[in-house]
């Protein structure tokens, strides 16, 4: 089995650097959006999607990209756009295993009606971005609505579906019928140290407080395996809502 990591936009100043360290230290195979290199991903290989989640809208993001010729601008993708990008970059329809290194991809971002309003505001930004007055008005409206959108467990039909579920659906529509997608109901952060068997070079932090680095799951060898010895030593507890969400049509 080969481990692959995929970053949608190679112009980002942060995530490609993280991906390159994984490629170097873990001998992962790297891929970037638009380079048409996913055709070599085997059916049983693991593909890690490295992106930011969005705190208030159902979008995948990268924060400091070159967009329309300008640097340091955010790049956004809906689940539909991300599925289309994976398909156009050659991901085989036989592929079976995707792991999302994306914050909050396993939980809802709140009410769908508010999410749609936020998306509509975001769509207006390119046209008025250089107009300070109009941008301030949009920002105020956005902030008022965004305060109501807090990532949470999915509990009623009025909420947005988690991004992991949305991506699963969009890929299924495109003929990916053997997928397992792993996503997380919490922030996902990475920590790089000296790699060894006992202390992997990268860990996924699923704690709700960013400064509390807790190896609830480690990448890439044991992505959903909890380090029981460390939990016992430090008395950590695992909350149900922090466990990975897996979607599968096997």
C-alpha cells in the first residue's frame, strides 16, 4: 500500500510545505490540484486530503494562494468542486480509502439557510473587494450571521451535512462506489517532530483547545488508532464526539 497526500492548490504558502515534509519524511507520494497525477493512486492506497476546513461555511479552503493573479488570497471549494477536481486530476473510480485532514469535516456547520446566506455574501466579495465601504457592509452582515454558525454534531434536518458526507455524496454521484471516507468532528492540527516508531513525525490533534496536543490519532500508520499507553499515563479521556466519522458504501 502506498500513502498519498493531495493539496488542491500548490500556490498556497503553508500547506504545500507541510505536504512536502510528509513526502520527505514518510516517503508519501505528493499530488497537487491541476497536475493530473492521481491516476497512479491504487485501489487500496490511502489518499490524505490536506486542506483547511471553514469555521462558518461548508467549504474547503486554503488560506494564502494566488487567485486571479494576486497572492495571499483564500481559495475556496465546495464539496462538488472538490469532487470534480479529484476526478479531473485522475483519481481512479476504483479507489477505496480517503482520509480527510480537514478541520470539522465530520460535523455540521449549522443551519443550511444561514450557510446559504454566507455563501451568497462570499460570492459578492470579488466584485467589491476594493471598495472599502461595500466591503465593510458585507463584513458586518457576514459577522452577524457567522456568529450563529458553530460546528456541532448533526442532530436535525435543518443543519448542513458535514463536509465529509458532502464529499462522499459528490464522489458517489461521479461513480466512486467503493469508498471509505474518514473525517473528524473536531479541529485537525499537525505537529512535526523527530520521527520514530514511538513518536511519529506527524500527529492529528483532535482536542477542541488547540494548545492541548493530544495524540488521539496518528498519521499515517495508525490514523484511527488511539495511543492507549499515553492516555493511561496522563489520564486522558476520549469523548464520543471526538471519534472519527467514517462513511462507507462497501
